[in-house]
């Protein structure tokens, strides 16, 4: 058999497949099933500061005691954080693969507070789930990049476990941002986060949720930017995410330069056994291509290693449609 181990963000993984942060990773017993199926690491469902505050506001409205606002919000926060810490502890007790905690906050001090607690609970690494939609017409270019870097710097000062940053693809000059994050201590980046997608119900005239699952078509952007970033910044550890649905997708991401891949939507549909099936196919492909280990082909087709790197930069359909009626 081929050696399926890989290195990501300073962690040694038994396979390149990471179970992405989602409702799937909220339960220790299910996380153990993912490990048995061959997952190399598991990212726990994100701890959202905004969600905690919304729950506190809901409880406050139901209580009818506005004077108890601070107590109720404090109680809800403490309870939710403790539940998350227990998720880390219980999952660590059952699993041997790296367990990566995930947080999403909007207050500077909360990022630090949560990060400290998660490290103390035993998380092997921390994924910063950072994204803020910039809709201010008066904002200056580069402000969002500074936000990412400042959050990372504050967290890195307080904890010693590896810290990765999960990025959205709607970011100007992504390689420059990744370079700044790497220079300020990021142990890796995740390309990409999949955000809430709004839709419009034309019958009820309301805003509703769009499709929450990714599809194969989403992989193209993931491959493009994984290849470009890994080619320009060879020392950056990348986990490719969004659009990864089968064994071929996994191999494509590794060839593009990812050290690991994150899967979510496909696992919702097919269950943990899909990981075993994918790894079996990856192993067969590696034997067929005479690759003995994952590092043998990581980045083989990234921006720096192909004769015409502009193939990853092309944005128009000239070749395909210029001569068509």
C-alpha cells in the first residue's frame, strides 16, 4: 500500500482527508466514526460568538426580566463555551487523530478568550473562521486584510498550538493576504470557506436560504487558487476546501498544491464510509502512477510547476467560444 500520511499546519495526518467544520462534527461518537473511516483530522463545528449572543437575547425576551440582561447573557455564554470545551475533551478521549477547534467572533477580546479556553481543553490546533462582508462604500482598500492579520496576531500571542485561517474566495489579491498571514505566524490556510447563500422566494416575497451544499462545479475556484497560492508561496500549508466530492477531486487538490483537503457536503450525503472508499481509490491511483507517498505528487501541477502558469490566470472563454455563433 502507498503511504497516505501528510503534513498540514505542523500536524501529522494519517490521511489527507479532513472532516470540515459542520454539524457533522458536533458529536464525539460520530467523530470516532470518521477516524475509523480514515479521516486524517477533524475540525469541530465552529463556536460562533454571534450565535451565543442571539441565544442570550432570545432567553432574555422570554424571561421578561430586562434587568437580568447581564446575568442571562453571561450564563448563556458560559454554558455554550463549556459545552464546546466538553466536545473537545470527549472527542479527544475517543480519537487519536488531530482535533481542530474552530471559532468565529467579532470582538477582539473574544477571539483571545475563546482561543485560550480551547487550547486548555486539549485542541490540537485552532482554525480561525474569519469573514466580514465589507459593504461600506467609504472603506479603504486593504482594511479587510488588516482585520485578518490583526486577529491572527492577537491569537498567536496567547496560544502555542498551530493556528490556521479559513478564508473566503471573495478576497482581493488572495496570494498577498496569505503571504501576510504566513509572515505573521499562520501555520496554514483553508481555501475556501463556504458561506451562507441567500435566495429569494418569489411566491412569498421573502429572503430564504439558498443551497447549503457545494457541488463539483465549485471545485474549479478551489483548484485555481490552491495552485496559484502554493506556486507563489511554497512554504504555506494549504487545506483545499469547497467542491471536494470524490477521490478524483482529492487527487486534483493535492496535485494543485494542497497538503490536505476538507470535506463536508459529500459526507452529509454519503456518510463516513465515503472516506474509506476515497482513500482506497487514492491508494490504487498512487500505485498505478508509481507514487509511494502523498508528498511525491503534492504541487506537481501547481502554478510554479507547469510550463504555462497563465492557464490558472485565464478568466475568459476565448478558446472555447470565440469562434462559436
